C-alpha cells in the first residue's frame, strides 16, 4: 500500500506544460549555450544545457544584474516551464538586484529525462554547480528560492549547505502525502519530506503563503515557519491563492526588505552538517536511493521573538571575521529574526478553481477515486 501510494503521489506531482512554451537552438555546442525560440531575446540573459548526475540534460537560464551582490537559484512549481517563468525571472532580477538562475526539471520544457523526485534533486545540484563554477557565485552569496513543489529540491539542497545565505519558501508543502492527509508521522514512502528537513537549514528562512490557498493550505507554510532555526518575518498574503502571490504589492516589497536585511550579514564560519541526523541521507547523483524508515514529526514549538534574537546575537558574536569585499564594507549583523506574532488568518473558504499548479488538486484526488478515475483525470488535465 505504501509503495503504491508513493508511486501514485510521484506520478501526479508533475505536470510539465505540453507542448513546452519554448524551443531551443544550439549556439555553442562546446559550452552548452542555447538560445530560446518564441521568446524575445534580452540583454543579460544566458541559456545553457546542463547535464545532471542522473543523465538528464536540463535547460537553465541565467539573468544578470550589474548591481547584484547576491545570486538567487529559483525552483519553480510543478505546472510551469522556463518559457512561462521568463518574464518573472527578468523582473525579479531587476527589482531585487540579484543575479537569478532558473532551470527546468527533467522532463520539463526542453529538458530531457523524466520528471521524478530523485531527478529534481539531481537537477538542482546541476544548477547549483553551474552557478558556482560557471558564474563564480559562492555558497555564502546564494539564496535558494522554491515555489510549491520546488520547495522540495530547495530544502533538500539547503539542508546540506551550512554557509548558504538564505532560503525563500513560496507556497511550500510539508510533504507530498500531507497535501492529501493530515499525517502525524513521516513515512518512508512519502515524497518531498520538507517537514523533516527544515530544522537542518542553518540560514535565515522567509516563508510566503496565501491565506486562501486551496491547493496547499496555508497551514503548511506556518508549520514550516515554526520549525525554522532562523526565522525571518513571514508574509501571509491575505486573499492570496496558490498562483497569484506575485500580483500583490506586499510580495515584492517584502522580498526587497528581506534581500536588504541579508545582504550585509557576515560570512558564517565553516560548519559541518551532521548528515546522520538529517531525515534523509545526503543525496549524490550516483546514489539517490531512499532507505525505508519512518520518522516522527518535529514537535518543536515556535520560539518567541526575544529568545530568537538573543540566540541570533550570540551566534553573531561567536562568528569569525566578516568576509572582505571590494564592493562594500561588511556591517554589523542585523537581526534577521524579526518575526512578529502571527495573526490568526487561517480561516478561509475553500473555493474550487483551475490552477496552473495542480499538485494539491491531483494529490487530493488520489484519496477520493480509484486508479481508473485517476487515469481519466490525468488524460483530461
């Protein structure tokens, strides 16, 4: 039963646009440089094909900003591809003053391979490697941004990068099965076990969620925020659903505030990650098998703001020297734990709607109909 549930969950977690919203033409085979068709070329945008450790050739886009101090690695939702994200990526790079890399998962857009949980982990590893080796970004200057299903690969990678600058979770999921059922335990056959990984993320985390999200309930974002070690003031967008948060003025305003707060943080000293304590062993491209296990939910309650600030202050005082920079002087660390009392805005009506990110809808359908119904639903989607 567990194995079948996991297989079904994985099968219905991915909806690559068909046909893809863009095409590619090879510009330079040696470097992997591509150009995208059907999209207006823009200065400062590069497209490449990257090869993952699991054999997929994925398409990645890099948007440069001449004023950038940080780089943002964006993992999109489950029903979009790079062509559909193109304008958003260009806009975010411009407004946030960051260099931005987005990529298509295996089986999405013009990426080869098949979409799967394991492949998304290899996909983000390849994008992260390119960001460092090709574009010269350092771990401590990288922000990982995950949207919906994209929070899965984002937290998988973030849990193993102790010097990471920050993480943004946009409409995140606690785990795949928890979109369907209010589970108290994490089972080995679950997918994207974010609830078990978030406590091992050592950098500041911003959570953004809409209060009227009827695909992934806002309680997922709030629970993940409670489990963060370094909380940043969350953004609960009143009236926001699963796919329209970017349209609210508070979205870009809060992101700008977050970027400004973390830009001048001093570099963390090298810290080892106790991978034996993490819910899943660290994945490599050649070893992505999961071990059978069942772990209990994290029961840590949210720390008060005062306690968080005190701990943040002690961590800051115990860190080494700030990183020298030719672009700016490092300032004393500001507290990024500016969490406020969360308003109880969880009461919202469930309204049926057609979503471009159909993860929750399809996951929930698994509990309501048989396999034939699922196949029929998938064929109509």
